[in-house]
C-alpha cells in the first residue's frame, strides 16, 4: 500500500513538472502594443489593429494540438504546437511533421510574449493563461 502511494505521488509530480503541461489551457491577449510609424498610419488605424489583435486567443491541448481563434466569434484553426525547452519558444504548424512552423511566442514569467514584424512596424502581444 505504501509503495502504491509513493508511486502515485511520484507520477503526479512527474506529470506536473513537465514544462509542456503548464501550457495546457486557454490563453487570451492581455496587452497589445502596436509600434507602427505614425507618419505612415493614422492613430485610428493603430487603435483598430490593437483591438483586432486583442481578440486573438488560443486553446492548448495535452496532445500537442491547439485551436487558434482569430476573433471571438470565428471558427478556430486546428493546429499542432511545439515547445522548445531550451529557448522557451512555442511554435505551431498545420501538420504534426510540419517543418515550416510559425513562431507563436516565448514563455516568459508565465506569460507568452508574441512579437510580429509587419511592413508598418511591430506588434507585441502578451497572452495570459486563464485560470
């Protein structure tokens, strides 16, 4: 009986210490920082881009799949996600063996920081996991 309890506790700890397991759940945009050149775009366009990016969220699953929602009312894109423990980068692809993955962001202090370069400038989105 005692051995069974020790084994159960060890398995529980091993499963929860896996860095990938901490990513499982729903992640919503907490902040969006749009760093566009105001000489090229209007403040209203910058605000609109920020509002659109604030609607993005995703659901990470245990089995390395995720659903990416571009808007709150839109249909999700079903994707595969990958986590690199060495650099904390999270990427995704459309197939499990997709070698052309897209960077989602970096896990930093329990949040996912996503940086996107566009012809107009940079967008930095911080995603926070819902509890």
